[in-house]
């Protein structure tokens, strides 16, 4: 059996000036077909991560991460950028939070050997209201390879 990719790092950046909600036709459904099996495996992990982010199940999100993995929530508000760092353990400690709707679209996937990166623009809705948009950057590694 081929080893699956896992999250090494996940940078969640939001609130870019001038971005708007993606048109419905631009959205990439979670079940979109992928012609490349490696790309499909990478996107399956990203789709799982988004599913857990949307459901607010942060423990399940951390289950996708290596123990050394980190999440880097970044924000740009009023011209001020901020970033924080959460280890997989700290992400686990976040526990559950209110569900949201974060929709990813037009992913850019790059794979080199055991490393993959996904650049995923998104928009985010909370309580049925548009909140912000930005880009998620997922870095994945395939573990258990000789």
C-alpha cells in the first residue's frame, strides 16, 4: 500500500484587500475528478482538512498532521499583518469551534518527490454572512517512504 501524504504545515491567511466571494461556477467541488493519482491523494488530504475546518473539528484536523506539523494563521487587517504559530498539539487543544463555510477554488498543486504544496484561494462565511477571503497554503509530505 502506498503511503498517504500528511500535513506538515498549513498556513491559513485571510482578508486580502480587493478580494471578493468566488462565483459559484469557480468552486472546485470536493469530489472533483483528478487525472493524476498523486494530485488526487494530495487534494484528498486538503479536502479533509477543509472539511474539519468547516465542521470546527480541530482535533480531527490535527489528526491529519505530523506531530511536528504547524498551523500558521495569518491575517491582514487595516494594513496590519499578523501571524501566529500553532503546533499540532496546540491545534488539538483548540478543541471544537462553531462551524463555518470555507469554500476553496482553483487550487494550484505542486508535487516534487515526497513534498507537495497546495495554494488554495477561498472565501469564508460565518453565520450565513460573508466574512472574508484569502488563501490557504498547505504543505504536505509523504511519510513511510524509503
